[in-house]
C-alpha cells in the first residue's frame, strides 16, 4: 500500500514538475547558436563603434549600471544596478557615487574592485599609461573631471557640471568596466570580463565562441552553457541556415520586412520582431562651399524631400519619419507628429516642392538650367539605395545630381576633407539620449559633426537641456532644439529605419531593444526550452 | 670497334644528350618560376599600396571618425610610415626566414591565420577537380565519338548550361533545394569530424564548382578529340582493324589530352584561390573568402602572403604541367 502511495506521489510530483517546467521555469544548459553578419574588428567594446561587436561581446562584461535587459524601450526609468549595487548623487549633482558589489571576480580569477572602474574611465579619457588604439566615445565622458575611489568598493565620478544623462551613457552596452590588470591589446584579442560568459575563441570568418562563466557573481546565471556565433556573411545563406535550424537566431535587427515574410512562409513557428534601431539616414550638406553656402539652396533641398517615399521604396514601409531623435512611441525624446508637421519639408510634399522650385528659380536655376551636383555616399547598398531615391527627388527642383559612390574606407576621410557637396550618411545612436545625439553630431568642433554646423546659441540650449532633471521639461527643450536643427537644415533626417530579428520558439527570455541596437545582448537569463 | 658497337655508343651518347636537354629544360623552367614569383611579389606589394586607404583608415572609418594623431600613431605602430622599399625588403626577408609577420586585424601571427585555411580550400578544390575530371573527360570523349547524335546534343546543352550558370546562383539553388526537401543545409558552421562528415560537407559545394569546370573540360576534350579523330594515323589504326575503344582511348585521347591537361592545371590553380563566391555561399572559411576580407581591411601581411601562396601554387602547377608536357609529347622533349 505504502509502495503504491509512494509511486503515486512520485508520479504526481513528476507531473507537477513537468507542468511547472512547461509553464516557463528556466532550464539550464544548451548552446545558443546565432549567426553573425560579419567578422567583427575585435571584441573590445570600448575600441569599436558597431553593434557587430556589442552583440557577441556584451555577454563577456558587466557595466556599473545597465538597461533592464527585458524592457525594450531604454529610458532613465529602466536603468538597473549591475556591478554597482546602488548609486547616489551629491546635493549639487556634481558627484556620482557608486557602491560596488562585493565578491565579483574577473574571468581570470582576479577580484574586481573600484580600481578597475577608475582604470576604465582613465583609459576612456586617455589618462592611463596604456592607450586604446582608437577611442571613439571619449567625448561622451568629457564632463567627468576625475574618478576617485574610497576603499575597494566605492567609486565616485566628479563632474564639471550636473549631467543627469551620464547615467544613461553608463548603462549603454558601450560602457562595460574593463580590468586594470589586462592591457587594451589583450582585451582586443583575448578579452577578460566579469560577465556571464567567458571568451573561448574568435576565428576570423568562422566563429566566436563563448562559454558559461561558472563563477558568475549572479547566482544561478547564466542558464546557457555557451553562445556560438557562426559568421555567415551571405544573408541568403544565413536565412536558409536559420530556416533549416542550423542556427537558433538571426543576427539582431538584420532582417528586412521582406525577409521576415519569407522566413515566416518557410517556418511558421519562428518568432520575428520588427522595430526601429535608432539609426537615421540623413543628408550632409557642405555648407562651406558654393552653392550650398547659400542657406536658400539648402532650404530648397530640404523642401524637396518626400520622406515617406524613401521609407516605402527602400524599407517597404518599415520606417519612421522623424527628426534627430528617434520618433515615438519607441523613441523617448522624438518630436510628436503634430510638431513635425510644422517644420518645412515635413508637410505637404507637393506644396513644399512648389516653394522649393520658386526658390531655385529666384536663384537662376530652372529645367533648362539645372544645378549640377554630385551626391556622394559610401559604396554600400544601405547608403547607395537612398542616395538614388534622393537624386530622383532632387530632379523635381531643378537639381541634376549624379551618384558618386565612395569606396567605403575613404568615406569619412573624404567627408573630413570637406571634399563633397551633398552626401548621404547613416548615423547610429548607441543610446536614445539627447546628450549623445546633440553633442556628438551637432556641437561645434565635434569629430562626428561632419557638416561643421556650429550654432553657439543652440549649443547653449544643449547644455541647458543636459542639466535639466525633470524629464517632461527636458523633453520640451529637446523638441525645440530638434525642430531648430531641422529648420536650419543642419543635417536633414530622411528616415529612421526599422528592421527585424527572428528566433526559434524554444529560445526563451529574448528581448530586442526598441530604441537602440547596442544595449540588449547580455543574454545572462536567456534559456533554451529543448 | 665494330659498326654495331659504334652505333650503340652513338645511341647511348644521344640518350645522354637528350637527358641533359631535359635536365636543362627543367632547370630553365625552375628559374623562370622563381623569376615569375619575384615579379608577382613586386606586383602585389605595389598594387596593394596603390589601393586607397590602409588599415588605419579602415579602423577609424569603421568608427565613423578620423583622429589624425591616433591614426598616425597606429600607422607608426604597424610600420606603415616607413618608406615602401624598406617595407618590401622587410617582407621578403621575413618570407625567406619563414616569418610572415602579424595580421593587423587579429594581431596574431599571419602564419597561424593562413595555415588552417589552406587544407579547407585544398579539400574543396581537390574534390571539385576530381568531379570535373571524372565527368568532363569521359563525357567529352563520348560527345566527340557520338558527334551530332542526340546524346551529343544533350551533353552539349548540359555543358553549355554549366558554363553559363553563375556558381553562386547554382549554389543558392542547391541550398534552397536542400532546405525545402530535406530540412537540412550543407554549410560549414563547425569543422567537420571524420571522413564521411568531411566528404558530405565538401562534396555539395565541390559539385557546384566542379559543374562549371567539368563543362569546360568536356567541351575542350570534345573539340580536341574531334580534331585528333580526323588525323591520318587514326584512320590507319581503324584500317588495320583496331577496336573502336582502343582507337578512341589509346590513340586519340592520349593525343587530345595536351590542351585538356593545360586547362586542368589552370583550373586547379584557380580553384585554390578563386572560389570566393562558392566559399561565401556555402560559408566555407577558406583561402579566397579570407583573402577578400583581408583586402577589405587592407591587412597587408595577410593579403601579401596569401597572394604569394596562391601564386606559388599556380606557378608550381604550371611547372608540373610543363614537365608533364615533356612526358606526354616527345616533340617537346626533343625540341628542348
């Protein structure tokens, strides 16, 4: 009798366990296989500026704070502690103190301390003895005067002026903490982090392999035994590999609307999400040389743009019209539609073009005497295709443009030399935050301010919004700045593209960020229901 | 000394003279091969530096920025600021010592990056060539022997389609068919384990590549055979009652093979470094795909050494073909 009862209890327990597991209890084990679109230049996040690096490398590291990996929209409200258990600002907002988690170890067994945080910022600011080969985001941390430590587990960032959004920059996938005891050169080839996964190998053109960090300081994580990124540079092959189950997930935000439809046709079980990636397609106009040193010509050009046509032709409707900041609802700081409509070039296309033609006629151009220019762009499809549409649209206002495809490696050098009249460019934003977007792309003297637009009054407004702590108040200031930038034809934004990611239904806990393509790849609690 | 003895000595001397001539032929070819390689090394080195941009440009371009000071520092670190002749001499002397330098991108020794990729491409090229010769030569003979029959027409259409179909398109069609009908995809994601696994992984892309090569070989074998089959000695062989098989394969094919051997050699050299599209479609991490990637990054140590490797393979194959000519065709032997 007792045996029967025991067996019944065992069966009931097994059934209950099974039901619980089916209800979504995470399972340990398995290798997540993702295809990678290209061989990334290295796995040292601080030295690179592409999410081809963040995607495989973010799991190697931790930040002081990080965006909640399961809230698609990154905002100040979704920042959670990571290596810092807590943080606080001084009363004058000029010091930001982080209390660090104790007992964290680097992958090589060395203890993590506040010195590592100091070393990281010293490296970023070029104050350390070792230097990065390149340091693409050093300007983001210009406001930090000094980093001081108080014992092994407290660190303070001292600021020149209050900057509420600094915490947003620290939460980005672009800002991991690096170890003091490992050189930048080694971090490029054999990275050491505190993250949920350890580096195993990186073979150019072949694969990147990460293995579970058994001593990860977040107990019970990660669930996966490892992640394997197979480098498949041909997208057609990659899609077929996903459909055939050779990989569990596509490279994040790499699928177009048409490709997703194709995938769903071949594998109805695939989970696919499409959303913005905070990459804008924009125009750079050389305002220093004629004829574009004349603001009227620049205005006429901005009035000729049919933004919806760009989105429909190139992305089959999967895109958004907006200003510098990513438009809502996914974007936190983008101008609302009613405000956008008030900006010249964002309203009725036909009326705007009439106005543009009138300007051009007044300047002496016409159908028999068009303005002849070259539209320069990087010789890559994502740049070339919108440039071709642009050339077609410019014809409507007596601008006869010719495509000037520039070899990819020469693109930024050409722009830096001012050796172009009109260029088409793509700008990605690591975080959806006005400080990063404004200072990086529009501040006088910034390296990425390709058009050399310089408006001191507006720059004062950049500073003003930057110190504002009230989000709604800051938002209105940001909208005013963004509107002014578009009216000044500083760098006309053509569109914000949307693209997608697909994964198999057994991949659980996968969240794709909706307003940044750079921040959501920690993968510590992703698991496989196999 | 008898007349017979004199004749024998004269014959022996003539034999040694012939042998000496063949030896000279080989030595001359060998030195020509070295000269060619020297020319190639100069050419690739110069051309690479004529291409706009270097690794420092690419590195900063990828970050969307130009920092002149940091760029100059990187160029100095990699030795790119030194005069080009100095860089050339350093490279060539390194080659002589077996030191291929370091990859600018991976920062690992170039030899460690290049060596593992050679067997991968060699397997693919070897299988593709095997496929091409196995099908190309016999079908070319059959097509010639059965000239203007239905079989000949069918084979000619197949060979024409082999030459016309771009291999990337054929490759993609094969992959799509595999996914649609078998739910599997024969692409390289991890190094294959064991003989059968390797054969399975490489045979499909080898067939995609080999189809084009076999078509080329088949057409050349056919035309060469047709020419030979019209020769007097073939008519004589037929007239003396030799069986058709002997006439076709022993008398005709051997003489028709010379141009075919040349093409097989050229194809073998091409397959070692020219399978960019096939390696990309089937995701094979071989020499050609790696070379393209290295060119994209202006990774000079990788590009220079890989191109030299491909050149050595091509020149060596040509050298072997020259030797094979001498074996196959006595006229070449005696003329030299």
